[in-house]
C-alpha cells in the first residue's frame, strides 16, 4: 500500500479531516512536515478540504532563516497560502516553553485562516520516542497510550488554553508512518527538505532515545517501533473506555459506590475531578491520587485539604471536591 493510501485510511479511520475542512499544516521545512505537505496536497481532491500552512522561525539557529525561505518558496510553488513569523528565543529556552510559543503561533495562524484543525508531522518514530520517554520518567495508562491522533487545541500545552478557538483540533495524519517510509517517499518523489542540525545533538533526552536506546531495542526486536505503535493503539482504546466510565461518576459520586469501583476507575475519577477543578496545567501525581483515594475510603463525614487549593469532604455518602479558588465537584 502506498504511503498516501496509508495516510488516507488513517485519516478516515480516526475522522481527522472531513470534506469542507480548512486545515493548517505546521510546516518546519524538515522531512516529516514536508512529507505531510505533499501528501495532504495530493489528498485535497479525494477528501475535498482546503490546505494552508504556517511556519515559525524560533531564531535559535544561525541558518534558521533558510528554513523560513524554503517553506515560503515551497508554498508559493504549489499555491498554498502560508503565514510566517520570526521570534527570538534565548538559547536557554526550555523545550516546553518553545513548544508553548509554537502552539500559540499556530493558534493565531489557524484563526487567521479560519481553520478547523492544525496538522503536525508526528510519525511512528515520534510515537515510539514519546512512549519510551514517558516510561522512563514515570507514567500510567494514559501516558502509555502515547500521542493521540487528534486532540483539542485548548489542551495542546499541558492542558493550558492557548486560544479562544477552542473548536480547533490538532491532528496527526502521519502517526502510522515510520521515518524510514517518510525518507523513502521523499527520495522517490525527489522532494527537497531542510535538515535541523540540533536533531543530531544528544544533549536532549529525546535525541538520546532516538540515537542510542531505540537502536539497542531494535537489536532485540527489529520491529520495535511498529510494536510500540500497536501498543499505543490498544492502550488508547482501553484508556478511552476507562475514561468514559469514570466520567459518569465525576459530577456526583456517592461514597458507598466509590468504594465499590474497580481500582482503575477510582483513580481515574479522582484525576478527572481534580483536573476539572484545578488549573488545567496542573498534573496530579500518582502519590497525590493515592493520598486522596485512601482518604475517601477511610470513613464518613470528614474534611481535609490534601492539595494546595483542594478541599475534600465526605458527608452523607456524598463526596465533594472543592477548589479554594471557587468551584465544586
């Protein structure tokens, strides 16, 4: 099956792009985004959607202007509207802050073009790296489910709202495609792309995984990337089921019923309730979830402040979680 058809099937399976949609492509000039550029360009007539592009120059490399010029010329050649911007981030800027700046720009560009979604070039290799990175740092079922095929723009940066265009989604059509397939596609089609030298620097943990750990794992299982991708597909469906089940208990959960819930649901109910109350950028830890869970199972009619701004009370078999900043669950 051609790479175009694999992407088309993935788009249809996950309903990433629909007829009439206006899609903004995050175009860096690198092989992944350039591959996605040409695939989406070729799929426009089959899905009937409109394509736009956006490029952000972070100003972190001396040759970054070449990337911007390349993207502008590429879009001009194929008559794809593009919006570009240059910022000057400090070399000490963290990866997460740089990511926040990038998504804020993409949100603005999406609004400018009235787009329904933003497409990024995340692929199967990125999925494998993300899962391993989360596993090393510590994660649960949701983390092991990896990068989602689509998610709301409003949760793109640690759940922190970035734009009033809350209906805009981030979509990843290349997730089932390996980087090897991407490079073969570009070579076969003779499509040019730019190379970011920082991707070869091992000072970033993700790059260390890419250049050292994954090749080591591949010596045990040559299909390790595909294996991890399939795992994320399975765990994503499992987590979605648990999340949906937990949602029905979040608004008003009776203490007696909470105690009879399976352990996985107890933990997910707590995570959802706290997420709904707290600053959406806050990620509750495993230890905090367990502390709240033990408190809820310890007896009736009690009040306790377990987190900095969270008050928990149990009375008449009703569990209430209240934010000290206002709000109750």
